[in-house]
């Protein structure tokens, strides 16, 4: 399970992203970039953040620690910005916290990671169908000499269709990945060997553990997924089958 903390002070909005995450201090003396359940992008983005972030952690890819941040409703009363106040008012209870990396700076290519580290991030994005790691939006930070992967909400696109259609695992499994615009493609090692190394780390038990990390209230049931067990099973099935059938999605990224 993710660590759970309570927000004690809302510090500032981070207006770089469309969902208006905020910098928040918590009762563990930590500072978090909080992504709110009341944001317009919905809770499925938070689910993708957890699933991809926790897969990355288990593969040894540097990514900030995640936590569940409990937001007391009283915090909204002291916020003067009406847009921020509305967001806080819509997000009481449990939200997603991403450990703040003080002093980190955005990746600009001047300090590239090693070929193996770059390949690991590229492989992760190919596996999870994350198209949001381009020069227009690198979603990488450089901190303490290493390249850290952040912001995985655009990955795992398949769950956005679940309210209107039943899960289509075959479509996700066969979805190709185009690495041509990926920010790390020019410095990454070949992915065939990377796949052999990383896929072996993601056993069914590991992926089930990752899926079980998602808080119950962020999972959305549907007519074809009537309970939380069915929703978790669907995520696990998508992740397992794509992992073991890389012919389509890894082909373009080799």
C-alpha cells in the first residue's frame, strides 16, 4: 500500500499542467506535488500515475515516491485564488501525492542518462503506451545526477473507453509504439535486450501487487466491470498480456 499522509498547508499551484496540481506540505514534514481527485482529467489519470509509477519503481527506474495525501476540507477556506479554492473544495479526502524533488530541473538533453537507463524509460513508455514524453513535454527531471521519470497520467489509454465499451485487451496488446518522437530515443540502448531484462522482473505477482496499490475509491466500475475485483482483474490482464506479447508494440521501438 502507498504511504498515507495528511496535508497541513497548501503552498502554491503548479500551473504548468492542465490539471492544476499543487505543492502541499504534509504532516510527515514532507512536501508533495498533489494531483487532485477533483481535477477535470478525472481519477483514471491518478490510476495510471500509480500503475506506471509503481512499475517503474520495481524496475529500478528513478521516479518520485508516491503517497496518498488526505486533504482536510478546511484547507480550502484559506485559499484566496478562486480557481484553486474550487479545486480544493472538490477534492476532500484522499488525493495523490508525488514526492517533491527540491532543486530538480527539467530535462534538456545536456545531461543525458546512460544508454541502459534511457532504454529502460523508453521501454516503460512503450509497454504502457505512454505518448507523453516528447521534447514538447519531456516529463523528465534531473536530480542528484540522475534522470527521473514523472507524470504518467497519459499512459494506459485503454481504461478511458470502459464506461461506454467493455475492455478490449487485444487492442491494447497489439497497439504499436512509435519511438521516433521520444525524448530519449537518440541515447537509448537497443530495446530487444532491455525487454528481456525488464520483462523478467514483472512477474504476475509483482503486477498484481502494483494493481492492488490503487485505492478502491479511485477505481470506476462499469456495466461490464461490476465490482472492484473485476476492475483490478482487467488492469492486471492488460498489463500481463501486453508484457508477454511484445511483437507489435516493441517492433517499432527496436
